[in-house]
C-alpha cells in the first residue's frame, strides 16, 4: 500500500448506512496481486470513515496525482515522493503500540482475517 497512487482511487456513489445516512465510498484498484490470476485485477471497496480520512488527507496535502502516502518534514511540507514500505510499516507498528497492542499479535490477527476472507496480503507487512 505504500506505493498507492491517486490514479488507483475511484469515487463511487455514497452507500446507505444502517440509519439511512449517506456514507462516502470509493474503490482502490490494486491491479494484479500475488493472489490474483494473470488476467485478474483486484479491487478493494471502502466506505465510511476510512474514505473520509483519506479524502481529508488528499485535500490537506493537495494531492491531485501521484503517491498517496508521502513524507511530511518538520515544517509541515508534504513531499512529492512516496513513503517507502518500511516507513509505512514502522508507522503502523507505532500506532499499534499506542493503542496498547503488540505488533506481532496485531499482524497475525490481520493476516489471519485477510486470509480467511481471501483478501490480498502484503509481504512487507511483517510482525515485529
């Protein structure tokens, strides 16, 4: 996901929430993954607060094209280059610890759920 590009995102009509509320929705076009066939492109559907957070980031960082996940320097300037996968992994591990969880256990749970639901997993998301 570290290499996710704005061009891989497609806005969709809002979904209807449990209480009839309108939830923002989008598709992430992953293309071929290690679990898809040679002629099969994988797509992930997002709705609700993850879409709101992603849209807020894209607007705040003024990202019209290119890499979605970018570095921010100490003065608040957003880089045009993508974060490397190790940096993304380190950020997620830090947030997992801040939530009071152990990264290794967190990754095992995420991978177990992803595999049981036949979702693509990333080899770069390793425990530890």
